[in-house]
C-alpha cells in the first residue's frame, strides 16, 4: 500500500517552479518531481538542492526520480530480480512509494553526469553535506543519490506499509512539523 498523490497528505505546501532554482539549468526536471512529494519533504529537498547549488559553484543537481506508484516500484523490482538493474526495493518497501524520497543526479562543472559508480565523494560528501542541515540523508547502501528524511529508518514500518498509519502521522510521531 502506498500513498497516492491525490490524497490529502499531498495537499497544500509550496508549489515550486524552475525560478526557485536560479543556479540550476535543470529546474524544470527538478520541479516536475519535487511537486509530487509530501509538502514537508518537498521543502526539505528544495532547500537541500539550493544549498548544494550555492555551495558548489558550477555544479548542478536535479531530481531524477521522486514519487513512485506501486506499479512503478514493481517494475523496478522485477528488473532487479532479473539482473537488469541493481538492487531495488519491493513494492511498498521504498520511501519513494510514500512521497518522501528522491533520487538526485549530480552534474560536474564540465556538464558531465556523475553516476556515482567511481566511489567519489560527490554524493556522500557534497550532496550529503548540502542536505544534512535540512534533515535529509542518503544511507542506503549502493544508492548514493537516494535521499529521505533523517528521522526515518531505511525500512518502512509495517503500520505505514499496510495503511494503518499515514506517512504524515508517522512523521508527526518522529517530531516532524508537517
């Protein structure tokens, strides 16, 4: 069971535009994914992105993936099981399914995308440092661009997975102002 963008949990909050990311050439892509997140996550991620852009002159960052439906997660999981892609969570097992996680991509000053496979510190250093003040973390092994709320564990609680507890209620329990 995942949260649907049409639910009340997604209502309200700020709607971002590319103009909110003046130091990025990828603002349209960022906002396309950003505005489909829960408001508290949306704001934290926007702040982290702008912090990255302001502290890494000439670099760029964008959201490659944000909210995922159960069907989209199933497709990724199937590809993972078939060995087509790396490890992917089962449907309902990713914070993407609940509108509070993103996968970011970093672009070097020369415009080339850093895919994170060389073990450098652009994701674990630059991006992590930029997002940390806004309570977002990237601690999933082998998924360096994946950011989610620092108050949350990697594993989705059963009550959230089964729909007995909303993500918003879970976030409130963790002390997040939603």
